[in-house]
C-alpha cells in the first residue's frame, strides 16, 4: 500500500515536471550557410505564431516589416533590427521599435534587446534563402516561455506553396510548443 502511494506520487511529479519542461525555449540551429550580409536589408512579415505574452507592441501590428543592418563599424556581428508596423490598419499610426542584435554566438544566432534592463530574448534565423527567411525568438522569464516564429520574405506577399514550405519547416522543428494558431500578417494596401 505504501509502495503504491509512493508510486502514485512519483508519477504525479514526473507528470508535472513533464508539463513544465514541455514548455521551454528550443535551440534550433541557425540556417545552413547563414551569413549576416544575406540577412541584412528589408523583410516583410508574411505571418507568425506568437504566444500572447510576447512582444506587446506587436499585437496590433499590420504592414509589419523588419529592416536589419550592421551596426556601423562593428566587426563582431552586432546589428540593428528596426521593427516597423502600423496600428490595426494600413492608415494607422506607426508602431516602431528598434531591436539590438548582439552577442552573435554563431552566425544567425543573436540576443535581441529592445530596452535597457529588460531581459534579452534568444534570436535565431533558422531558415534563409534569397527570398525567404524564418526567425525564431524566445525567452523564459519566471517559468513563462514566450516565443514568436516569424515568416519573412523580401516581398510583401508570397505564394501559398512558399508559405506552406516555411510553415512545414518551422513545424518540423517542433518550435510551436504551445500550438499557437498561425496568423497571417496583413500586407495589402500598405504601400
Ligand atoms: C517607422 O519606421 C518606418 C520604416 O522604417 C519609417 O518610414 C517611419 O518614418 C517610422 N515612423 C516613426 C514614427 O518612427
């Protein structure tokens, strides 16, 4: 009997530990053949899977773009990512936020910080070709894991096949641990 209770408790603990550990940041490899220069420049956000607690300023975003450039004179990979979008509608006010990409551990794997004192997030470009990219950022603060998988392209829209290809790639890596529905980003009527 005692053994039985002990076994049950153990199983509960294991079950609980599993629930917590199922939700943590993933460590996908950076895109094969990644070089910073290929990532620099303007990207349009095609869509994303983002946890509700993620970057709050992105919640109301449409017409979202990211403009990545090397920090002037930097030789350590430091870069700037200007996140720009419009609030709720293409005519809405600009919601811009400049992220600093620092601590590039391997090409394509940075830390991103928006404000001093706010913890930086892990920032990885996990897919990159001449036209498309996927960026995964994630942070765990007080056991709360927040992440965003951004599908990016050099053009405001892409083919359904390309979009599906990127989604399959991200899902194949098991990045969407909280099963957040994919949300397409409005890019029509923005320019
Ligand atoms: C926001 O960013 C966009 C794109 O870089 C730029 O055109 C616009 O002037 C910026 N607006 C504000 C208010 O910073």
